[in-house]
């Protein structure tokens, strides 16, 4: 009797890569559907030339276009390098669909369709395929596409009156009024992108993805915590100088729950391929992203710096991966102390500069 | 699933490998046509430092020498002995526990008591003479060697093979006293009082109770673990004792680490003068018609056992795996002899594993008990970066296989880390 010795019957645990991508896929589709439904509920200004239904159709069209363009590019690429058979099962479609959906969700409702198509082409082709496809890229392809159109077509993507913009204006002019909190949580406000609105849904998705281990709590949790501490610190210093402490909480809340903060924590920052690999490096990465984001938000021209912040984090990922050689208690304690110090210094500097 | 206990103690012929993967030089003591008895030395094997006897496990005639695949998948020379079924054995020395001491439960600390009856040198000599040096070989288990300084003796009462193949608890229930005696003897031989037994929280209460009763006055520490999570418990327990990163060979850290089956063998060797003529082997897998725990004579061919188990199912492609599922060895034929180092054999249908790309999730980095970064090492190995492999402390890998276990992309991470280790050796 002869036996095969090719691969051993190694017992593996129940975690699987495809299960994780499927879970993410499932959650993304729910978020996309919710984004469409939210557009129906949005109150349209009286003088507007469009109706709520027009907006809903636009959002639907954007999501579908994003998915199709992404799929077509991946399919053409698979024809060119002979990996066409991966499209035989639905498994092969999941990752392209996820990328397309995410790019569409990160753009505002007013985006012209050709801009969206360009965003997907740049994201999938330049961001993903040029590096060798899924698992090989160093920058998050979604953000590459979004950054590209944000830089090149910035005049077509102007959104006004998002809570963060109001906040920035208020900090400069000294008056600031917090919006209706319930409206903020449901997601009924002008936002920078179609997918970033409903806080309740995103938090639910966050919890679910954390339980299923798709999202690494050490990245997303550290990120959210850092943003919380930093925005509170910056708010505290500024309102302390101004003498009116009542709006610190409002400042922190707006920073936390609007904009891309939660959306990034759920879908972007803990994207495994472009983020670091060990416990300590993941925490450093999260803090670096949070600190860059807060710097851009408080000092930069952009209202929401998350895209550039995460791409910056991706950029330094190989470096932090190289610095760390071990992952044990000693390095963990050292890293944590270092990070607490960094957060404190950045918060105070930003607070005083502002 | 294991459904029954079986014995197979009278094979027609036995095959004993003359060398193994450490000791490569053999020196024969018998020739073809000689009659040998149970426990008689037929050959010595050398590894450069020590010589270990190869003992006959049956009485009968040496009928020749044959080249065969051994349990490490290497082709080595085997001595073939025809069994005359008389089971005559040579006279052996034994060191019985004095009756009075055995009855008196509340004697003082273990080591002094044993020293009154037998010395460390006697235990070491007896173990060396009876060839008890290698019993458990998978994972972190060490040889039974006392050439260096021994500070701790650790025994695993949970797994035959860490993880997944658990100990036969009937063995503990029926032999708890003897097992604990074996542990104390190991402590005496190593001149140490730090004796630790790893037990499972979810062990049958009876087994735990028997072990507790036997260890009560003897300064043996029982460490409870929770086996529901595979996280290299043995590594963590030993690391706590040693208080530094472990070597792949624990003997260098002054630790003898073995399973309780070994303790029972040590007891039998010292108190009864018995060499390892038979051993318990768990034979499992969906490829076999019957799964069983066997009491089998060392030297029996595995194919004989398969015949006794009514053969294989009619499956086209099968795997034959010896030892732990994470670190064991694959063989391409069932024509090999059972040795004292085999504790479990699995024959199952071949399942093709399609590896996905590495998504750099870092699950392997999190689970690694040695605190090194398998993903980064694999990356460096794939890019042939020697200096990076050294920088990442690859030599600390103990080859437990948990990185492969944790990988969601089903990549055999350990294979790459092993290759990296070999590269910088």
C-alpha cells in the first residue's frame, strides 16, 4: 500500500481567509443598501433642482458602476495572465466587488460618473494590479483611487456644510453649535461620502466584524481611542483658552462620529494586506494614522484627512515591520509607553498651535 | 474515533532499526543464526557521545538483516528476529521499593526517601542499560538524558501528542502510583526537586483524583491548563519555570520534558527491570476500518497491525502520518516497524489543500509561543534575505506548528520557517 506525502493532514483552526472576505462582503452590501435607503430619507432643500428619488438613483448607479468597472478590470487582467478560472466560483468575484463598493461609498453623491469610473480604474489598476493583485499591494487600492480623484477632480467633488467643516469654521470664528445628535447617529446630514453617514449601522458592523475577526481590534480600537483622546485634548486646550468649557464634548463627538472616522475604523484602516503584521506594529500604525488624521483635520486645508493619513500609514508599514523583531511582553510594554507619550506630545502641540 | 483496546504481542517476526536519526553508527553484538532472549542487547547505536543499546523484544533466532524505511522516512538497516513465542527473558536487575516504605504513606520528601533505596547513578545506569533514552519525540519532548545539569522535570499528562491526540486516561487511572513513582525516579536521576505535571482542567475526575492521591505527599506540582485553546501550553508552563526563551532542545535549558507514558516505562525499568518490549500506540483515521488503542510489541510491522484491523477502506489517495498532527512525519509506505518512539499513527484520506495568498493578517505572529514573527520570517525566506532571517531571531523557533494551525490562508508557515532555520544553521 502506498501513500501520498504531498501535504500533511495538518489540522487547522476554523479561521479562513475566504470566510473573512465573505463576511466583509456581506457587511459592505448591507452598508451599501443602507446608503441608498438613507438618500430617500434625506430632506432636500426647497430651492434644489433635484428630488430625493433622483439622489437615490444616483447613489444606486454609483455603487453599481463601481462594482462593474472593478470587475471588468480584474477580469481583463485575469485573461492576460491566465488566471481566468478563478472567476468560475463566486469566491473570485468577492474581492473585486468589495473594492468597487468601497470606492463608490467613499465618494460624495454629487460625483460625476466619469470621475467614479476613473477612481475605480486608478484604484484597481494602479493600486492593486500593478503590484500583483490581491495580497501583494502596499497601498490600500481603495484609497489610491479616492485620493487620485480628490486631487485631480477636487472642483467636481465640493461638498459644503458637513459637520466637520462647520466645526472648523466655528473654531476659527469662535462660535459653534452642535447639530441634533439623533440626526447625527441615524445619518441624516450632509456628508463627505455616501457610505459614511449612519453611525448606528457602522457601529453595528464594527461589532460584528470584530467578533468574526475580520477587523483587528488592536488596529481599529487603538485608532478610535487615539482619536477620542486627541480630539478631547485638542478641544479641551482650545476651549480652556477661550474660557467656555461647555462645548468640549460636542467637539469630541463631532470628530468621533462624523466624517470618515468610524467608516475608516471599520473598513479601511484594518485592511490586512496593507497594514503591519504584529501586535506592536499594529498599534503603532493605528496611532500614526490617528495622529496624522488629527493633524490634517486641525491644521490642513482638507476637512477629513483620513485618506492621506491611512496612505501615509501604509507607506511607513514596511519600515515599522522592519524595526520590530520580536513580539513579547517586553516589546509590548515599551511600545505602549512610547505610544502614550507620542499621543500626549502630539495632542499638546496641536492644541497649542491651533 | 477509537472504539476499542487491542493487543498484538506475538508477531512472527520483529524488525528493529539499528540506527535512528540521531545515532547513525551501529555496532552489532549478534550474528545471523544466533538465539536471542527478551531484553538481550543485539546492537549498540552511537551518536558521537553516547551509546544506546538496541534490545530484542522477543525471544527467537536472528534470521537476517534487511533495509527498510524507518519511522523517520529514512532507509536504514533492520535486524530481523524470528519469534519462537517462548518469551524467555534474560535476568535483569531491579530495585524494588521496600515494602515497609510503600505502606507508610507519610514519609518525608520524595528524593530523600528514594535516595535511601536507590542512588541517582543506579537509576541512570539502569535507564541507559535498558535503552530508555528516546520515548516521546514529537514537539518539545526531550530525550531522557542526564548528561547535562537538570533543573526541572516536566511531564505532560494531557497529550500523547501536543495538541489534539490526548492521553489515554485509563492508563492514568490504573497506574497513577507507578506513574508518580516514575516521575520521582526521573527527578532523582536528574538530582532535582522541581517536578511538574501538566494536567487538563477537563480531565475525567477519576483520573485527576488518582493523580492527586498519588502525588499528595511528594512535592510534585500539578499545573492545570485549559486545552480548549491550542496555544502551546507546555511551552508557556516550561517558560515560567526556566524564566527565559527556550531552546528547541529543552535539555540545554536543564529541562527533561516527556509524557506520562515515559514515566510508566521508567517505573517498569527500575522497579521491575523491564525494557520497553511493548508500547501503547493509538491507531486512528478514516482510512482504517477499525480504530484502536494497541498494546503492541516493539518491532512489529505496521502492515501486520493493519491486517489485524481488517485492512483499509477502498480509498484512492491516502496519507499515513506518524505522531503529532502539527509536527509529525509522513510516510509513503506502511511497511515499517513500530519503535518505542511511535505513540500514534493516523491513516486518512488525502485532502487537497489549496493555499490562498498570505493576507498578512498576523495571526501566526500572535500565536507564536516563542514570541518571534513567523510571517516576517516567511517573507524574508521567500526573498532569500539571510541577514533579515538572522535578525528576526529565527533560531528561537521550537517548530511547534501553531503558525500553520492558525493560518487562515492554509499556508504551511512552519515549512518556510523551518527552511529559514536550516538556511542559517
